[in-house]
C-alpha cells in the first residue's frame, strides 16, 4: 500500500494522499465549499466530492449549509468534525 498515508486520529487510519490533503486544508482554513477546495487543491471537482463523501462516511468531516438570504440553493460547506 505505497499510495496510502497514515494519520493518527485516535487509532490507525489510512488515507489516500488526496484525503490527507483535504483534511490538512480543512484544518488550516476552516470551512470550505467544494468549489473553494477544488481551487485550493487544483484537483477535479468529482475527485474532491468523492473523497469528501468517503471522509464524511468515516466521520472525519461534516457538511453544513448556509442560506445567504437569496433565491437558489444554499452554499454547502465542509469542515472537520469536533
């Protein structure tokens, strides 16, 4: 498993390099939208989204939405779980 990176979150958890980069980015910058993560990491949108869902399923991160008071869909933000 040369393509896995170990990170300690209480137990041995193995993350892919993109998942590791997502977690580090969220640690350093706080909540991000998917669009901001794509721009920050220079990675395709679908790759970011797929890995965000995997990290959410493993309970490392969570998403929340904010309505800016205008019509349309609210912005969805991702952040590390407390």
